[in-house]
C-alpha cells in the first residue's frame, strides 16, 4: 500500500511541475536529421544569428536522440562539433537536468533540458548551453562559438 501511495505522490509531483503547454520556441520536427562525420560528431554548417539559441531555456539546442541506447550521445556529438570563438578546443561537463516541459517523445509525457558547461583556454568565464534530447530542430553553432574544422 505504501508503495502505491508513494508512486501516486511522485506522479502528481511530476505532473504539477510540467505545464501542459511547451514554452520551447525552436522545435522543428521537419528539420533534417543531422549527418554524422567520420569522427562521430554532427556536421554543422551554419551559425545561429539568435543570441538566445542554446543560452536560454526556452531556446535550447534540440539534438533529438531518436532511439539510441545512450541518451547523451547526440548532445556529445553536437558539442564535439564546436570550437571556441577562435577555434579553441572545448572541454565540457554536464551540470544538471532541469526545466521540465511536455513532450510526446517521452514515455513520461515530459522531458528535461540538459545543461552543459563549456570551457576553452583563454576564456574569462565558462558558458552554459541548454540541450534538448527529446525534440528536433536545426542544428547551428551558437553565437560566440565556432564550428570545429
């Protein structure tokens, strides 16, 4: 009985945290599935012009993992395709998952954004990017970064 009650409490808590309407602004299920390089990174060819892209939770980078066994695989493929503003090598750390939102691609009906910290040599302050593994969108290099050569 306690197990059932606990499950109901958890389900209600999750449901109350997730709005029924998504606030994500850049989801595009018609975006092409990204090509993958020989180095197992996404092939990114364009730069974002939107300073919010990736830097704000309502404008995450949508890397959609589509049936991979490793849910961080596409996030890593994306980040490894990037470089610092002058081509510097980037190191990264996943900080947390946050910001629940409704999605049809999750068995729970909700998804979370992953927050990654990016650093490179000569940088004054690390940056944080929001990545979304549940939705698809066009993959662009965020403002302030470059595409790895």
